[in-house]
C-alpha cells in the first residue's frame, strides 16, 4: 500500500504536535516534512522529538523553514497556522501541485478569495473546524434553523484557551454562517459581536456572539435558540486537539481520492 505523504506546517505548535503524533501513529500516512518559521528554535531538530511519548526514536524528518523543499513530493500539506503563513504556503503548493488541508482561522473575505484560484490546480479542504463532531453539529444547526425560523432568538457562545488570537472563533462564525444562510440572512448584516450599555430591545433578526477566553479550554461552542417558554441548546465540547487532527487526516485521505477543487468537511463526511 502506498502511504499518503503528509507535510505539516507549524509543527512545533500545540496543534502541530498533535498532528505529528496522529500521522506517526497512522497506518496509511507517512510524515514527509515538518515546517516551522525561519526564526524557530526547533529548526534542524528531528520532528519525532515533538511527538511526545509515542516516539521511542527519531523519525528521520528534520524540521525546516524551506517551504518549497519541504512540500515537494508530498501528497498534502496540513496547515493550522496563521493566515499570512497559510497564504504563502498556498502559493507554493499551487505551483508544486500539492494538495492542502487548511484549518487556519482568521481569514478576511479577500484572503479567502485566493483559495478559489488555487483550487483550480490543487485539491483544498478548508474548514473553520476539522472535528467530525463539529461538522455534524453544523448539519444539526441547519436542521434546527429550518424548524425554529420564527419566534426564536439565536445566540452563539464560544470559549477557548487564553492563547487564541482571533475572536469569535472560526467555528462560531461558521455556525453563524450556516444558520444565517438557512434563514436567508446575511451574517455580515445581522451579526452582533458585543453588547454594552443601554442597547435597547433585542432585534429578533440578529444573531448574537459571545466570546470567552481563559485557561486551557480546547474549544466549547453552544448555539442557543431562545423562544417563549423554551430554550433549545446545541453544544459541542472538545476535550482534546486530537479530534481536530483526526478530522484533518480524514480530509487528507479524501483529497487523495478526489480531483482538484474546493471542499469543506461537509464534503469529506458526505453530509451534503
């Protein structure tokens, strides 16, 4: 069996280390390259050292900042880094014909538009959250919004660790987009990202967001549909980054079997 050759960007970060462990434990994937930024103290080290207790010895892959050299010959690059770094990796992968699984969040609309051009040449799975459970939750939210389309106020509450740099989370925004699309609304027009002072009565057409940051919370998301006399809450809680890594590996396998194009986890899981 020909194993899928995987390159990992941001390999020394919290998510990068989890991805390393997941790939190294997989039977059908092999670590092809491990990337870090040019100022990283990890450059030149064996990537196996970052994979925790599962590695009894080195894996033979040295951490590098040379993107082109690292991804050349890979089947897929998995990237959970920052928007600027991901877009640079995207250009290199497009030129070299390397597929990408992108879990990076915090892109603006102009940056997201660059994915479409690249997807004419390579396969891209881009999702605000790679968790299988979260993507099932997206489907449940679509179903709930169809039924609770009148008389219910919608609020999205998310919580993450103190190190997360963007807010609301990409997953929370993704949930809002699913609901808004189902209801025929434009999230850019109906989202409310904070309330303070005398705000007046709640506009029933809005979708509210509340953000919590603290400690080592991996990721909690709750969507509240508040009606008269009842509340419906749909919640997903992640206790380990492994759930995101396993979803990303599932996306890598999907790209190996599908042509160039733009995909999300709904495609990967067959939920469309």
